C-alpha cells in the first residue's frame, strides 16, 4: 500500500459523525458492519484488538485542499485535515492488507463521545471476546507517545508500554517512543475495565481539530512499516482490569503532550492566570512542551469575531490568537455558559471522572476532587472532545435542545 496515497484519499474530504458511511467505498469490502454501524474484521488468531475511528472532528462535510510542505501535509487553512484519525485508519488498512493477525475495529462517532466504541464495550462488559488481552488505538498526536493513562486513569501497565516502545524503537532507529501518562481519551478507554492492556499510540499528527492541523507523512509511513514488524502477541500482559489506578500528577482528566501542554494545576502559574473576562495575553508554541501565560510577557496579535446567539438573544464574541487560531477570550451570556457546563458535566460522566464539583466560567474549567485536590483546563483543551464549544467562524449558533443535555 502507498501510505501517502491512501492518506490523501481518506482525507480528501471531512466526515462529521453521521456521514461516515460516505467513505465506506474507500475501505476494503471484506470489512463487516456490526449492529451499531462500526466496521470490523478478524484476521488469524491474536489477543489484540486494533482500533481507529472514521469520523472527523468538525460539523462541516466539505472537500479538503491538501498543501505539501516537505514531509508535512496540511490544508489551505479553510478546513481541518482529518489526520485525526485517518492516520490511524491508514495504518490499520495497511496491516489488514498484509494479513497481520488481529481484530480490527473502525469506530463511528469517537469525536462526539466515543459513541461506536462505547456501544461495543457495553456489550463486551457482559460477554468479553475470548482471548483478547490488548486494545491498541492509533489516535494520538505527535510521534513518541505510548499512553499509559487516559483521563488520569491507568489504561496499560508500564511493563506493557515499555515493551511496545522498545519494539517500535528497535525496528525503526529514528523513533523515540516512550511512556506518556497524559492521555485524554480515545476509543480504547472504553475497554480498560474489560481487557488488561489498553493504550493509544502517536501517529504523527499535530494541532488536530483546528484549521492548522498537519500530518508528518514521513513518520506515518515509517510507523505503518514498523507495525508490520512488531510481534504483538509477545507483548507482556500485566495490568489487572478489575483494579482502578489514578494519577493526577498532570491534573484534570489527562494531558496534551507537546502540542497543547498539560492540563492540570501545574499548567497555570499561581497569580499569572487571567480569566476569560480580563485582558488576556497568551504565549503559544505548537512545538514546545511548555506554555507560559504571563501578563505582558509576550503580546500576540488577536482577532475578535462577533456572532448573534439566537437562542439566548445575545451578541457574543470570541477572540483568537491570529497565528495559532487558539481561543484567548470569550464573551457569552450566562445562560450559554450554564448550558456549556451541562455539556462538560456530561462528558465527565461519560468518561467516569470522579470529582466533587465543577466550575465553568466560559473559558476556564476547574474540577474539584476529594482531599482538596483540584485541576484546571481551558476552552481550547475541551474543543477536542466537545466540538459544540467551538464557535470560531460560525455566524449563527445551532439549535439548543434542552432535553438532550439534561443529566
């Protein structure tokens, strides 16, 4: 398989949840459809379930214009790329073509709450798939993460993660895979109470869910080749799925790696964080694992966009960093903020995050736990999992159905 050609084909347009069937013709006819609309295929005998997802994190069903910049593929800035998660889909299709043993699942609706994988997991909680010990998702930004915690909850053992990282690094000398505790969530999180070793692997995309999204196609090509050489069945199984282990050292329900920084108390310097309704100065660097927010330290050009919130009859504003497209300030009516808090609460309930209280001011989310522990994230961090919070470029907000979001 020509990895670049297949990736370009899969990202030639976006596929918001509900339109995934429009790309089925680009996939092997040998794939089967389950009762929930997900696609799957079983090849040989293996204790591994490989996963990726077919939907794109956007409401727009549109064509994508590819721009090449060396080994980087991006768009013309008028749409997201959809490398999240067509990169993972490409890897799995290549493995299927080469008959690598495993159970392969292509899930629907990951970007709107892991809809497809949750339904499958609900069934498997009652009746596990015999022989499955590992669930491996190909859906992580950057090029070096083997995720050991998702949403601050352990998903795989360090022993398993280290063995997988070594397997990759041994077969490709340019790789530097290592353990990463800062996973947020993808489809494999649905299975961590069912199967011992569940993880998520970096596939080389960056700035997902934004018009600046880009894919390192050289890394994807190398990773696709490496996945054919890894002895998946020999990877050790150690974690007990009946035991729950948390790690809040990076705060919140996960972290955001090299591209977004970490979500947690360590992310904000005490006294230097300014909320959504103050004059906010932000230093952003897509290529650095550290991000600082200090008033007056570095001034960036921002752009303000106004839109009329028809539901709540309010002229609203969203201000973004003109270079990165990230949100630095919002002005919303209080009723809109309360509605958004319902969405966030529902998300946290879906991922089984245990906390005592949540505060949302329209830009910053503070989560309180027992023993006086708390963590913070901002609106940019939540966009990945709640696209309904993204008003950038939208002139009129969608309809509000209160019955859908009541908890």
